[in-house]
C-alpha cells in the first residue's frame, strides 16, 4: 500500500520537477565550486611561486655581494626561523654539487645526496610540485639559475595551501548538502504550487458525477496557463452539459413519438383479434399495420439522417448543380398536390442558372420539405411564390406562402426535432422535416431563415454560390 503510494508519487510531475530542479541546482553549484576551487588553487600557487622567486632573488643578490659563507649563514638562520621542515634552501654548483644548504634532513629526496639532479638545468626558473615520502603535504620547489651555471634551490611546504583548499572543500560539501536540501524543499513547494491548479481541475473532474455537470473549476491566481486550462475545461463541461440535455430531450421525444403510433398499431391488432373472424377485417388490419410500420420506418430513417448530418459523419455526394433546375423540378412534383387544394405555385427566376456545389438528393429533400409544408399549411385557394436570387455570393431560395403563419412564440422552436405547432396537430407530419432541412443546409455551409405573420410564412435557404456562378 505504502509502496504503491510511493511509486505513484515518483510518477507525478511534482516529483519530476523537484528532481530536475535538484539535479540542475546541484550541477550548477558543483560547476561554480569547481571554477572557484581551480581559480583559488591557481592563485595560491601563483602566490607561493612569487614568494619562492622573491626569496631566491634575494639569496642570489646576497651570494653575489657577500659570497657563499654569508649565504650559508643566511640559509641556516632563515630555515631555523621558519622551520627546517617547512623550507629548503640550497646553492648548487653547475655539476649539481651542493655548495650551501639549510637543514635537509626532512628533504632527503631532493637534498645534497643527489648531486646528479639534472632537473632545471636550463636558463629559466624551474618550478616543481613533489610528493615526498614520509611527508603529509606536498612541496613546491624552485630551481633558479644564477651566474656560472650555479643554481639556487628554494623549497616550501604546501601545507598552508592544502589546508586552505581542504577547508574550502569541506565547507562546500556541507554547504552543498544544505543547499540541495533547501533547494529540493523549495523546488518541491514551487512545483506543488505550480501543479495546484492542475490538481484543482483534476479534483473537479473527479468530483463530477452523472447529475453534477453544473460544477465548474474555479479560477484562481496560479498563472494564466492554469486559468486557460480551467476555462477550456469549463467550456468543455458546458458543451457536454448542453449535449447531454439535448440528448435527453431527443431520447424523451423519440420515446414519446414512437409510443403513440406503436400503441395505435397494437390497438388495431387487438380490436381485430377480439372481433369476428372476418378475413376482410384481418386484411384491412394487416394493411393498416403495414402503413403504420412504413411511417415508423420513415420516421426512424429521418432521425438517423438528421443525427448523421448534424454530427458531420454523413457522406455527401457533392457535384456542381443548378439550384434553379432543382427547385423547378420540386415545384413540378408538388404541382398536382397544390392543384388539389387550389393553390397556385409561382416561380420567380431572374437568372438562367444558379450554380452551387451540393448533394442533389439531399438538397431536393430540403426543397420538397419546404414546399410540402407551404402547401400543407396554406388553406384552399392560397398561393405560393418561389423566388431565386443571388445575394452576396449566396444563392437564396425563398418559399413564401399565404398560409396560416406561425406564432412568434413557436418560431424559435420550429427547427427542433419533433416540434409541431398547435395549429398543425390536425395535419399529418412528424415534426422532423425542418430539422432535417436545417441540418442539410448547415452541412452545405448555408443557413435557413424564416419570417412569418398572419398573412403567411417565408422560408429562405442560402447556399454558397459556386465560384463559376460568382464570376458569371
Ligand atoms: P411537420 O412534419 O409537422 O410539418 P416540420 O418540421 O416540417 O414538421 O415543421 C415543424 C412545424 O413548423 C410544423 O408542425 C408546423 O407547425 C410549422 N410549420 C412549418 N412550415 C410551416 C408553414 N409554411 N406555415 C405554417 N407553419 C409551418
């Protein structure tokens, strides 16, 4: 359990940010340490070297002025004063023989016993750093040429420098541990603060239940990125809420709309069964059942078509087509039905063609639905005018009737699925025709508008004119 929690913490962004923070922080600290350490070491060495050079120059001057004896006295005095283990002074002849020297008992490796020492026989001061057996600290030696091939050798223990560097290393080690600890804690707090907004979004998302879609992530001051995430998440919740309520409404409508015809069909079958065993009645009942089923099948087909078109998953068979010709065909098709009601259909077509890119079968369905409605809701002896215009790069088809009109309160709803105004209860229909027309026009990049009064209604649909039409 604890292990599981630990391993899931290792996978969190907070942990990763903290980890990288510590790594980068430590790497930078070590880099700074190295730079300071190397420059300090070089500085100390420079200082030692210049001290050695100064001393050997002074010894050379003394030798030149007062000879080897005076130099020997000075070597002994100076070494005695500073500690024979800490310094070495020596004058060598050109063949390496020691002419004057301080106490060399602690400098055996480099002392008089090695007259053949050839190192530093050139004309330049020659510096060396050596580790001598039995000595804890290294030594720095300068071999400086003077006149006649003779050389003055000056050595100094590096004890002081090494102690300084060692203290510096120890201090840095402790400081690094403290810095990494504090830096890690600081990095963790920083990462946790940065992630707090994300956590808030996660908490809200986790807390949202089936009936709790109204909750939103509160905005805070954790930075614009987090607020943008919260806003995007809230917008998504809003869309899901709308979609879900639409979905619920559609399901309610479907259940309601299907129940009525199914109950009717069942009622017919039940009545026939309870009646006499009359073959004619059975045949009538069977015919009615078939009609009822056909209506249901058509309704279900239309619902599926609307759903597919609305979601954009419908496959359109797009071709260049003349809307004028398409509307003319539809008007011809509905003329007999209009004539039965003594309705006159007139066509206004100021153009020879009105080209669009569209799916012929689906656009035919739009024109048919609108014409069908216009005839259905126009009383005997009325008139329908179909006008085609080209407006601002769109082909506009307006179907105006002198029918019963639509109430202002109904207008915002007539494109909703299954919505039927009170006045149409006595007329056949499913309330799906306008929804399908709107979905088809939308998927073609167009729109439908409606204007209505007591004198009648005008439904207009707009489709983007194809470029050949725009230029003609
Ligand atoms: P329906 O199958 O009922 O005709 P529609 O979706 O085509 O379904 O239309 C929805 C409702 O809009 C209709 O029930 C009707 O009340 C109203 N309507 C549509 N067109 C007209 C019109 N031209 N005149 C009056 N009312 C109309």
